[in-house]
């Protein structure tokens, strides 16, 4: 990897090791016997990272609801929506070696080249507009029902990384990374008794974020 930390206003990517050594403003890292606990300012940052194992032990992000956020009432949804549109959003994303095999299992086990803590500014006018439009479309589509919506960063990362990130293998040759886990999911559970669209998988939605 040519750089440990890359920033371009709306989007920042920091290798996990660098993030732990030099956490950004608003974050602090506590060393534990078995790994690290990362603290953040919930007023400014929305961290959506599950606990994970690394070469430095288990990494726990305090106050993170994880990559799949569950909401059970309108207040929880409204609170999450406000956070998405006003805070910087943090995800753990893996850059993997492209696997051209037609075998699905082999493709899913592609070698991880590097893990990044990637953040995007939810309050940025263009990002905010995309997020609002996607959420409004989701709610309008399944009003009064349970639903699941996936917000995908893949397209955003691919266009950004093509200009900013260069990965080399042991050969060394430049490799175009495939981004894994470049999304998070909101799950809303209604108390409706006969929620047939949700039962039959019709209430799943997805939208992508772009830089331009």
C-alpha cells in the first residue's frame, strides 16, 4: 500500500493499523489485554463497525450499533436518519484481491489485502441529498411495514480508489481491489400482524452513494 491515510473531503480512508496508532480527532484508543477499545464522540460521529479480530487483537468500537442497525419504532428511525444526515459515518471495509474464478465459494474467500476505516461526511450537501432521496424512496415504498434497506458505498469507493489507492502484491504488481463489506443496513421492524411483503422478502431495498 502506498499510503496509510487518504482524504478527499467527503471521503477518508485510513488503514486499521494507522487508525489505532493515530486516531483522528474525536476518537481515542484504549489498549486492553486482548486488543483495543475505540471510543468516539457520538455527537459528531456515527460509527457502524462490528467487533472484529485483527493482527493486533480484538478491536471493539464503543457505542457502535454495528453494520446492521435494528429499529423498532418511528422515534428510533427518526433518530438514526438525523444521525445519517448530520454526522460523519464510519465503516470497516476490506480491499480484497480480485478473484476471477467462477466458483462462488472461491470468490467469497478472496484474499484480504488491506482493511480500512472509511468515513463519509453525511452532512455534505451532495451526500445528504442522495441519502435523503434513498431513504424517502424506501419509506414511501413500504410505509407501515417492516423493511430492510442497504446503503452501498461500493460505487463511491471504486471511482475514488481508482485515483487515490494503489495496492501491490508480493510480486509486486499493481492490483485493482474488490471492495468487501462496503455497505450498511437499516432494519425496521413493524408490529403489523400480517406483514406479508416482509415475510416474502419484498420489502428489501438498496441504494448506492456516489461522489459525483
